[in-house]
C-alpha cells in the first residue's frame, strides 16, 4: 500500500474506511468471516491505485463528453464515460459527473470478484454501490440535506429489484451544481448511472434569473474545475411556495424523462422543505423517499 492511502476498520469492527486525497469511502460486507476478510483485502488492494489511475487521465475526464467520443484507458474512467454518454446530446456533461459512483462500483466489483458475499455496499460520500445476493435486502436511511444530516425516513431495496446504485446531488453537497436543489437522490441500476443522473436532475431544479439566487463562475471557487466559467449556485434565499413548486416541477419533468428512457428507476427532489418524487406514476407530489446521505445499514 502507498503511504498516502489511509485504510482502517472503524470502531464497530465491521465497516472499512478508506481515504486517499479527495476520495473517502466507507464500505461493509456481510457473509462468512473468511469471505468478508477476502473482500476487504481485495478492496484495499484495488483502492490504493484508484487516485493515481484517475489523475493519469484527468485532463480527458474534465472534457465534455461527446456522443461518439474516444474511450479512456482505465476501468473506472470507462465506467464514468459510459454513465454520462447518454446525456452527451442533451446537455453539457463531463465524465466527472459520475466519478464518485464509478469509484464505488469499482471497489464493490473487486470485493464481489474475490469473495462470496450475502450483501455489501461501498459508500463514496453518499454515492452508493450495492451488492445483494438472492433473497437479501438493504434498508437505506435518508436525509433531507447533505449539509445538515437528519434521518427522517428509510426505503428498502431487495434483491428482486434492479436497483444497485444510489446517488445524491445538489448545491448544498460537496460538488458544484448549476441548479438550486438542496438535494436530488436517484435510484438506478448502477452507482455511476445514479451519480450522472443526480447531477443532471439537480441542475434542472432551477429558477433562472431569480434575484434571491447567488451564482458565481465555478472557476472562481475551484480553478481546476471541469465546469470552467459556468455559473454555479453559491446561495439560495428564502423562496415562495410558487417558486419552489416551479423549480421542483422543472426538475421532475427531467427526472421522469430519464425514468422513461431507462436511465433511472426513481428520484426524490428536495428544495426548502418540499420533496417531489419522479416514479413509475409520473407523480409530482410529496413523497415517502427522500435524499440519501451516508447512512446505509442492513436489515435484520
């Protein structure tokens, strides 16, 4: 292992924490002790090369994705490109929109390729890749705002459902957003797909030109950002109920379009205490599923 990467069991002696620069993962596996040990060993071995691998292709990964553009070399970078490619003809997007989900997927794949596990998850800052053996399930805890954690609900994902990825995006999160959603949480077939879609939907929750929204060029906040001079949200003042409805409705229309196209399974959109759901009923209403943060645990 490199001296830079930090890998340790957390105090509960079940979850593994891995950190290297901006990459911060928490993972957990369930199964026979020897299988869990093998899975954690595989995760650690794969993790130590992840940051260098991504940095070696960072210039490419920060460029807008083309419809039929070239493919990168690394397996994580290829996951990123595959996840954002469906949006290349719709909007500006770079592979970096799926980096957290793709990293979570890659580490999970290393675990499941090396061990027979009942369940496992890899949580990369709230973007989560899941593994479920037949007849297994996870109960996923949910929060409304990533900057102010408050558990207010759960949803259950079982092995019969195709969902294996969860991601959250919004202007209050760790990444920049072009929109004003406090949080948009997406359930999709893979973590990278969920990550890319959450970014696109969160950007669509917006009130262009509204005087209570402060925006600045992304490069002023982070000179090396892939967003360049595009305006990102810095603050959002108190909005009227009509404004909130307008912004959430705009995001919900995009989310429902992505659901119809098979890019997501469902999405919850949160703005100033209001939550809308895009699901199989094409609903735009208060919902029972909300934004998912860092809490994931197995049901008994």
